[in-house]
């Protein structure tokens, strides 16, 4: 997949005086008529729907451009603005022929978009120069492009492997252990991206949006054993709290993920641990790891290694610093959990 899967970007602010205003666009030579058309249509959608601000990503067509746009709306408190609210939007334009991958993997795109929105709101509240916001949007473009490229490659690998189903059956017959693992953490810390990095899109993935869980399976070898990990990626939003408690049951291990650049997500780890500990019925000590994700963002990290290791020690868990983007330590961390599960199981065989 070539670079131009993302045709262009327009960042629009709604100005009280002049209306939709495209204050940033990429490439720099994007014609003004395109940036204005995108800005006007993007903001007009809100007006047509009585100002309702979608929380999730949406895709809309731009027929005259033969393009579609994936849009993330941003709303923040601002006492200097009319209605005491400031609104803006990030629009990524792409060719209509590429729309399948955007629709199919919308859930994977939400996390990086949400993270950039958090940073933009923080920068706006601190009255930082707009150039810093534009830089975050450019980084988002690079991350989305890398993610989509990886998804496309892995999807092709998956479909190619279906031509040889006997290999899949052979692995299934030789599974020595199966184990359910719950993966939790605040929204936007990279749970889904971390699982995607580990599973390599090798097995069927099912998403149950109304239930707030994403279930993925992967078989791999740990020394002389084949183990199948069934990973339950549980939604972090509070509205799924009651459901999560039921989904904990049957788990043999846990993964708690926080964002090394987001102190609030680190502070939530103890709460997540206590919630699982209080609601999970299990015969042995809780096995698991804490992942400090986004270790690739070296200049933005707010949580030190010693601080995270101290918390992991207090909770009797292992600690790994991971990057879902680069894959650093992801494989090692899952391998560590699988080893511990096998150690607990073997004496009972």
C-alpha cells in the first residue's frame, strides 16, 4: 500500500465570526477550494444535526472530489467563545477505492485519534502555539498510515493462509493448554493495538460492540508446549462496568495496560487491579503483567520505570515497557504470562 492512501488532511476550527476555518492542511499546496469545501461540509454536519457532537469517528463522502473523509470532532470548554464551547475537527481524506479498510478497522483507528484529541485539548487549554497542534496531527497521520499499512499486510497474510487450512487444523490438534486472559486499562492506552501487534492477525477476531469486548485467539509455542491464549480486550468506558465483571470470570491471567505519557491512566491501574481481584473467582494467585505502553514516545513520557516497577511489585505482577507501534517487548511480555500459566497448570496434570 503506497503512501497516498491518506490523500490529504484538513484541520478545521469553527470561528464565531467567520464560521468554518481550515487553519491547517496537508499537503501545504492543497488547493484552497478543497480545504474550504472540506471545512464547510465537516462543520455543517453539526449544524444540520442540532450541534450534536459525535464521540466516535465518522466517514462522509465528498463526491465532487471523488474522496471520502474520516472525521474526528473535538469539543472543549472555552469561556472566551460563544456558548463557552470551542469546536474543531480533524478530517483525513482518502480515495473512495480505499474505503473498505477504513470501515473495517474503524475500531483500531479510534485509539490514536482519541489520544491526539486529548493532546490537542491539553495544548489549547495551555494556550500553546498552534504549530504544536499541527505537529501532533502530522504525527497522527504517520501513525495511522503505519497502522493501515500493517493491517493491510497482515490481512493479506491471513487470507493467503486460508488456502492451507490443514496447517491450522494441525496446530489446533496439538494444543496442550488453553487460557483466557483479560486485558484492561483506560480508554486510549493502546489495548487493542497491543493485542493486534501480538496476534499478528493470525486467528479469527470477533468484535461485540454492544457488549464492549473484543476477543482474539493466538496459538504459539512455549518451550515444549503449544498454548492457545484467548485474549479478552475489555472496553475501558464506565458504561461497560457491570458487563466487565461478568467477563472477568474464567480468566487465568490479567494484563493491565497504561500509557507512559498519561499519568491518569497509570493512576487507574490499582483501581483496575482491585476491580478484577474483588470480582474474579480463582483458585490460585492472580497471574499477570502491567504493560507501560507507548515506550516509543521517549520525549513525552511522564511515568518513570522505577515508579511503575514499584507498583507492579506491590501488586505482585511483572512489569514490561511496551510499544504497540514498534512491537518492543510485546512478544516477551505475552511469552512471560504463558510461561507462568503453564507452570501453574502442570502440577495438576
